[in-house]
C-alpha cells in the first residue's frame, strides 16, 4: 500500500456520510414528536381528586346552638333602710359574707343643713310669730284665771246665804258659771303649753346641734350568706331610704341563661338535654332545660336585623369540680337537644348542595361522579337525615369543587 492513501474503499466513505446526515434530519422530528406527545398528554382530562364519605345508619341528635351566659340563681340587693350618711363599705366584690353577722356599712344621722340669709330671716320671723302667740296665750290664761276667781267669790257668797234669799235657779246658774270659768282656765293652760312647744320648734330650725353618734348609727348587715357580687355605692356619702348599696349571691348556685330564637324555642320543652361547651374546660357540661319563659323580646342582631328571642334557663347536672370556678355572667355555648333518633340513615352534611329547591349530592361510582337527587330531613350540622335517594354504603363526595359535574372522572384523595 502506498504512503498517503486510505485503506477505506471510496464507496464506504460515501455511505457513512449519508447515514450521519439522515440521523441529523431525524433528531428534530423526534424532539417535535415528543413535544406533541407531551402536549397531548397534558390536554387529556385527568381525574379530579376528591374526599369521600359513607352513607350509614347511625344515631342522630338535632341540637339548637346559641351563646349563653351563667348567672346566679338568687340575687339579693341590699338597700339603705333610712336616709343618712353612709360609711364607706370596707368589703370588695368576691368577699365572703355571713347572714346576720357581716356588717356591710353603717348609716349615721346627718347634720342640719346650713341656712341661707333668706331662709334664716324667715326662720327668725317664725320664731317671733310663735313667741307673740305664746304671749297672747299667757295673757288669755291670766284673764281666764281672773274670771275664775270672780266666779269662785260669787259661788261662796251664794253658798253662804240661807233660807229663801235666792232661788234655786240663780244658785244653779252661779255654780255653772264657776265650772265654765275653771274649764276656760284649763284650756288656756293647754294653749300656753302648745305655744311654748311651737316656740321651741321654731328656734330649733335656727340651731345646728352637734351630732351624737353613740346609739344613733344603724349597722347594715348581710341578709344572706354568700359572696359580695357588686358594690353599687362604695364611698362614704349621704344616702336616701331605698338606695341600693350592694348585691349579694351564692356563686355555687349557678344557672345558665340563653337567648333562643322564638322559632327554635317552640321546639323545646322543660327537661330537654343540654350540652354546655366553650366554658373553659376540656369536656362539655351536662345540663337540663328548667324553664322557657313565655314572653319574647326584640333584639337587634349584629347585622341590624330585628329578632324575637326567648330566655331559656338551664340547670347544670352533676358539674365537675373544675366547673365550680364559673362565676356570674360568664360566656358559654349552649346546645339544646330538640330531636333524637337511635337509628337513622345519615349522610355527611358537607356532601349536600342545593340546586333550585332540591337537595343533591355526587355519588362515587366506577371512578366517576354521579349526581343524585335526594330528600333530606333533620340535620345537626355535621350529619343530615336521608329520607330517600341514597342507600347505606354509598360513597358521596365531600365538598366537591365547582369543576365536578355529572359524569366527571374523579379519584379518591389518599
């Protein structure tokens, strides 16, 4: 073989160049085909992931939920028994009190008010008038006594005469005159005493005597045993009879007050079971409806809507030790049982939706969502009674998205 020449035949070189060119031309087409396949796979509908629930037979209890508050059953408002100056109340809300022993406060007599110049002048004029009336009564008494002395002299003169010197009629007239003059003297004496008392009364309005506290302060004691709930008037002040001073109650004697809508209160009755939640403990408290008040009242809701509500009072049943920390007017959540059944066909409430006036749900069947119309009954917010349209064991879609329609492919979310 000569130097500088290749051992490869000429036709082999042309064949290799031709194969390489063909490969270069096929690579773009392969990449384009792969992209088209990927786009086609992306455009192909994928099953929607959904959560499912099961239709089953179970007990169902329908409850009416509403906010409530605790309150002490029996409250006592202590009021001032008389007018006077009340001493400062030394107790604070929450302090324990005992019936007939704990002194809440004491009421002292108040000093006479100061007189302004005009009132003082009027009082002095009244004193002068009463003194003049007393002088007149004194002079009237003197005149009556003089008349009585003259009548006594005439009576003695008549009694000294004997025989027929004077008639019996004149004798009787003189004796009667003596009796009348004696009565006038007694009346004048009474009038003088009354005038003297009126003078003392008028002078008392001008005086400001010193206050004697010994034996004059009235102690106000607690009428019942319990704890002090509220002090309406704590500082020392002048009070009038009937003015509220403090409020007392027994925190152990707690009841629950709930403002229920009147349409819901109609379905309740005394003795219904009540679950008390959101009171601060981990477990719900058991209670019973004791009274449903007959009169409703109007209340404006947070949205500005007028509502007719009714007070429903509930009693706790065997409260735990932790519940004894509940005080007056603490917030709780009340759930009153108005209907119960031990065996009913139920469906999760999150699987139902409204379409017009009908209730519907999606049933999971063969990997697809099938729309089903059903007749729903009572509900407790979590589960709803199924009257017709579903059977026990059916799987329903919970909270299906808006993309799910009748026949949409779906798959269960792991």
